[in-house]
C-alpha cells in the first residue's frame, strides 16, 4: 500500500468533482437538511427522523464559513466522496493487494452516480466514507495477532460516532462488529459493547435535547416509520407487493452506479480458479459479503430510498469487480492485460458520466441544477410573475426558493401535491383564499407546471424550453378551467 497513491486518489476525487458542483438544492431532502441548519427539529422534518445530528452539526460548521446552505452540503459531499475513494484504496490493499486496491479506487472514482453525488446537497458520499472507514477498522481487529481488544474498542467508538451521522450504519455494520467481537476476548468485547451503547445513547439524548425532549424524538421516529411503512414497506398496506417495488428500485439504482462494472462482478463466481483463490480465506470472503450485502436486509423489505442509498453497497461491489478484473486477466492467461481491463472499464464509466445524457450524467446534473435557476428567472418575468406554480416531487424545493430563500417572487401561488394521493379535480379560480377563507387575494389566470416528470394533456399548453434543456409547461386563460391531477398526469378540461 502506498500513501502517495491514496493521496493521488483523494486529489483526483476532488479535482474531478469540482467542475460539477451544483448551485441549487438538489431535491426534497436537501431542503430538509438546509432548514436543519437554522433549527434542528426532526419532528418538524428539520431534517426527517432520526435527524442525523452529527451531519447537521458538520454542515452547520461549514455553513458558518461559506454562508450558503447548498454550498455547505456540496463541500461536505465533495470531500467525503474523495475520502471514500482514498479509503477504499487503503482498505482493499489491507484486504488483498496493491492490484486490487488500485482497481477498486479507480472503479469507485468513476462510478457514475457516485461521481454525480460528489457535487449535490446530499449526505450519501459521507455514508460511503463512513462505511469504508469502519469496515477498515473492523478488519484490522480480525487480522491482528495481538491487541485485538484495544483495536475493537477503537473500531466500536468509530462505529458509534458514525451512527450519529448515518443511523442506518447501525444495521449495515452490525455483522462486521459481531465478527470482530467474536474474535476478541470477552472482557474487551463487553467493554466495547458498553462503549458503543453509550455513544449511541449520547447521540440519541443529544438529538432529543435539541428536538424538544425524548417524547418528541420518539414521536418523530414513529411518524417517519409510519410514512415508510405506508408507502414502501412489507410491514404496511403493500405487504409482499413491496418486495417487487423495492427490488426493482434497488436494481435500477445499482445499475446506474455500476454500468460496466456489472460484468466483472460475475467473473469471480464463474471462474473456478478465482473461486478457489477467494475461498482460500473464507473469513475474508464472509467479511466482504456481509459488508456488501447487509443493506439488503433493509432495502428489499422496507425501503431503498434513492440512488445514494446504494453507496453503502457500492464500495464492496467495487472491490468484487476489481477481483473480477484480476480473474479475467488470469483466465485469459494475460496477466499484463489487467491495467488495460481496469482502464477500459473505468474510462467507459467515466464516458457515461461525461458524455452521455443518462440519469445523473454530467449533462443531466447540469440540466437539473441550472434548470432551477432558469425556471426561477423565467417565472419572475412579467408575464409569469403572478402564475400559479404546480409542483409534485420538486414542491419543497420550489417552496424553499419561494418562502425561505426569496429568489422566487412572492406574487406567485404555489400548489404542491403528492403524486401518491388519489386522483382529484379542481376548478381554477383567479380568487384564492387560505384554508379558513378569511384571507383572499387575486391571482393571474396562468398555470405553470414545474416538474419535468409531470405529463400534461388537454388544450392550451405552451412549452417553454430553457437554455439547458429544462422545461416549463404554461397554460394561460385558466379562469374556470377544470384541472384533473392523477399521479404525475395533469389534464386541462376547458
């Protein structure tokens, strides 16, 4: 292992992400984290439970320097992503050898979704970095000839702190802790378990103290758990049907992250020689598989979230793909072809990000990010300055730039809706009142659809294409027009 190579990978992780840093909050959860900088309150979705207190404190500290919530979060994403690439190199070198380490680092560096998320206001590159760092410490416990007890205590302390950043790591890394604990003297294991429990309890009570007390914190957990169960989990109304939806989403998210790494994953189990080499150290195989696959216990039956969730699995898959590349070169009896195989796959994935127009490619990220600013600029022009904005998945982002940030004119009326709710029909009126009906005002007879994902139909739509490809769908003369909203479909009946 070379610290110089690790430093180079870290530098590349920074330099390759800097051109793709975003300027606007990325999605719904980005707004929740941005609002938590001002006030931490998981019961009020600042952010959602369990609150991720240590992440909030981290972005608050960066915000104190840069003064912009989005920039604070994207800087954390940038540094955490680069650290994850360097840490994976170090970890793979400790697990296997220099060849595996360099290939793993190159694959992680060029993974499409991981590259994209190095520049957006999300905590998922940090999820990867924390997972790799803790796994490295647990592996050091298992490989130590002496001093396993102190090593387990250090690893457990890191594990307990990591849970304060990403609560899901408590489940994902539990099998690794158990493997390390079983190889450690009982007294040290008990002491380490107590230390870990104290750290987690410290995080919980610190979060509760900032959230109005333990009862408020527990209520935030209950509300968030109920939401997940109702929408995504086998424990809710969907029952076993949730397995199909979650598995499909998981496959989609992994596919976008892996692309040309996927064939290499099959090389190890398909090659008899590679299987023999890997199984020569069964403990190492078990460690890598448990680390990589443990998240499936949550993602398939309960909730897989979105693209960034699979960054808990991506580092392990990059190591397995690196072993697959080595097996491919060995099977072809051309060991010198390994650098060419690794370079080809890494460049192919880099090309997907840099050149293509697939989801979360560089072009897609720019269209999504710059489209927010371009929509705001267009909506603030006189002909749309009093329009009613209809938004679905992006409703909270629009609300943030309308109510919190103030870039969007307050003359607009925002109508945000949940696409999962049943079909509804409304008649557009130029007179709009609050829920109690005691405050009313007039609005322009103009409807503007924000989300690109919303499909529009009926007569009278005008498509406004913005410079980087984002769109606004605008309908004018809307007084007394029926609007039918059904999921991501909006129909006008004049």
